[in-house]
């Protein structure tokens, strides 16, 4: 328990029957990079047996609270408890953050593609609120793939609210591009992210040139099939995968694949 702090639930918001976000208090000593994750701990019975899971931080590192984004997994021991948390409850949060989706793990380029499926969006919400991001890249393209329209969590925040963030509001104009895509319902942009990239439709829709390792950098977070397919394709195009403390062209967060 010495590696955890007890934090209080400040708010809970359910996007739909599966997806929800929650806010907690924040340890004043916590230092983290945008794009990283923390470990959350819950006691599952009267004997205080602790179960833990990794959760990306949604809020930027200058926020005075912490926000997380979760999906309820059917018969999942952890999320079956987590989905029932309410304001005033307490949870355990690790004192130290970690994770590969940080700007320090990428070479500087002209454009940065943030590619997410499902709750893999979480680390990128913190990153697009980082003023350093807009100094390093001319364009930031946030791509979010989900099955249904009601799973486009944070859409309103990205389209309408982020511009009021005092840390980035004078930097974000004409730089941040949001590209949501749906696979199981009709939508203005529809299809699997992998196919949209390989076939070039994504770049045609956005009026952007096809990705080139000399100019474009990428971050990926989401389901294992997407990570495997896109990373293999990028490698064929000449992109190099980053390893911690080794800057390269794209970086992947693997920590949530079996979550």
C-alpha cells in the first residue's frame, strides 16, 4: 500500500451503458507526463483483497484533479466494481505514473497522428491539452475509431470545449484535426482505421498527403488487432518503432491490450 495514495471520487459521468469517466482528487506530489497512466486499486471484499488495473490519465498534468475513462467489461472483476463508484467514495491511485505515449519518445516532425480505438482515446485527451505539443508539430490529427456513434466520448469536448483551455487556446487554431470513424453504424466517416489509412481515404478526407516517415510521427493506443496491423504497415513504409529512451517515428502503448 506504500506505493498508493487514497483519493476521493469527485464526479462520475456515464457516457452510455458501458462507458464512463470519473474524477478524483490528486496527490499534490504527483508528477506525470501527458500520455502516461496510473495504477488504480480497489478492495474487493471485507478482507481488503486488493486488485489493480492500469488506467491512462485523461486530464493534462497541470490539472488539479485526475480524470479516468473506463469501459465496463462483462464479468470483469475490476470494472464490475468500478462502474458502481459514486461521489464521495475512495480508491487507491499509484504515486508514480508510467507509459510510453510521451512526446519524449518521438522524433520531431511536421504532423502527429494520434490513433485510438475505444478507451484508447484517454491518453490523447491529455496530450492534446499539452502546449508543448503545438510547438513541436504543425498539425495534430486525432483519429478515434469506435463501433457505434454513442461511443464517441469526448467528441463535444474536442469540438467545442478545448478551445477555451487557457494553456492552449491561442495555439490550437488550425492545428488540431479530429477524425472520428464508426464501423457498425452509418456515419459521415465510416470504416476501420487500418483500412482508412492503407486505402488512403483518411488522407483524402482531410486533404493531407499520405504519411511519410520523414515528416509524420504517430502514437497508437487501442485494441491489439489495430496495433498489430498498423505497426506492421508502418514498418513496411519505413517508419521505426520507438523504444523507451529511444526517439523514433511511432510509439505504441501495449499496457492495456489484455485489460
